[in-house]
């Protein structure tokens, strides 16, 4: 199962609530939640290092509430491809604004 959640509690902003998120997770919180559900974490990494950089400014300081509009093409054409490149080059070792996880039923 592939799970992608918002990361870093300190980044929680009004835009998170408006897009249906109730929290942002630390690595430990997500790992614990997955384990408590009976699944086994096979991989857990941060993702979207490029998107992390403007996030505090846009959504915490300026109070932005939209993830669409003018920002959507910039995000999909520039931010996401750069984040994917950095993710693969760093092998998932860089911090990012999301956590990406692969979880499965335990092997018996």
C-alpha cells in the first residue's frame, strides 16, 4: 500500500484544513500509526524537498489558502519534477513537506 501524508506538524496551516487534512505527521507518528493498524512499514521517506522551501512563507506567513490557480502549473511543471529528481538522486534522504510510505501486511 502506498501512503502519502503531509509532514511536519509545525507546517500545519489553514490551507491544510481547507484541503481536508486534520494533521501533519512526524516520521515517528506515521510509523506508529501504520504499525498500530497491523501493517508493516517497508519504506518511509520524506518527499518534495523543493515544495518545502516556499511552504512556510506562502501558507504560514502570508496565510495563503489555495493550492490551485497560478501555483498549480508551477508546482506540476517545475516543483514536482525537481523534487522527484532530488528524491531519486538522494535516495530519499532529504527532508520534504510530505512523507511517502510503502506498507504491507506482515509476512508470516
